[in-house]
C-alpha cells in the first residue's frame, strides 16, 4: 500500500498517578531516522521504543516526544541514603585535605544525580503506560501516512494517464510529420533545380526518418508507466524505486524532445516533462 512519510499523532493517557503525552512527527527522509525526547526516568525503555518504531515504519525522519506530568500529591521525595553516606564520606575526606573547605549546602547534595529517587513500582507503572500509549500513537501515525499515501497514489495515477495520452498524440502525428519532412526536402531540391541521385536521395530520406523516429522512446515510456503502476499497487517501501523510475521517464522525455521534428511533438515533450516533474515532487514524500 502506498504510504506517505508525512504525519503527526498525539496520544494522551490519563492515569491515577498523572498524565503522559506522546507526540510523533514524521517527515520525508532517505532512511529511517528516529529521534526521542524522553524524561530521564524513561530512558530505560528507549531501546524497546526504537525496536517498535523500526517494525512499524521503513523510512522518514521521526521525532518522538514524551511528556510525563505527575498528579499533585502523587510525587513523594525518596532519598538514596546509601549514596548520601558515600557523598558525606567523600566530603569529609576533602575537608581533611583542604582545611578551608567550605561547608556544603544540603541543597547541593539534593541536586546530585541519584540522591532523590522515585519508587521503583511507580517508574515501572509509568513505563508500562508509556509503551502502551506509544503503540497507539504509532498506529495513528501509520493510519495518517496511509491516508495521505492513498491520495498521492491517485495523484500519480492521474499523471500516468496524462503520459499515456501524450504518447498517443505523438504516435498519431509522427507518420504525418515524417512525410511532411520528406516532402519539404524534395520540394526544396526541386525549387533549386538541382539534379540529385535518386538512390542517394532516398537513402538520406530514410536516414532522416530513422533519426526522427521516436517509436523506441514511446515504447519505453509506456513500459515505465506500466512499471510505476505495478509498484504503486504493491506492498512495502516503494519510494526509492519510484524515484528511480521518475529519472528514467524524464530521460525518455528529454530524448523525445531532442528528436522532435514538429511543433506537436515538441509540445508533447514539454507536457511530458511537466507531468513527470509533478510526479517526482510527490514521489519524494512516499515511503
């Protein structure tokens, strides 16, 4: 299924201990590039979050932001007495060496990492809810990407139909344009009253007709259009393959323009390049 790489999802989970909010933003990127902003107490579950993200998304720059807000009165101060004793022993050792060591402010000790703790049971509970809410947020992101991807698919299919119509136009005009070119050269030679070898003239006319022939380019355009359609109806990450085919379509349109022998073919080549460029811009956002 065609999926976009642009989406946003927000999930809020309200519990007895407080509220947590997940916000996930995704934009187009060549690879999968996740970024997590988590409270320090949630760092433990980051590897599990990354694994879950990797299984859900294939490409895109993904920003995941988690906010945890504890309910009033639910947060209790718990001190790591063992760490405080170690800090006290270290301070005493410093005072033994430095006679004029300034007395330590208790608030400085409280700021030391690990001195103030939250109960293990509360942390496990919050982490459990965070993982569950993250799953919900990822599902919303996936749904949003699929919805936009479906719209991108229809946009591209419309442009592919436009390319098919242009190839029909070129095929219709080419025999007339080649014959008109032959008649123009023959008429100019007749007006100049120049005697020419008819066999040599016919060879040159055949050569010019071959040079102006764009049947091969039209066939390749139709082949690429069919391949793009097939990929759009497939599964998995398809953006890179589509991007390659956009380059191939553009190459054939350029060749068609360089071989143009009439205004009609030139205009069709321009129309083709416009259609391909419109598709290429949208393909950049497909997963």
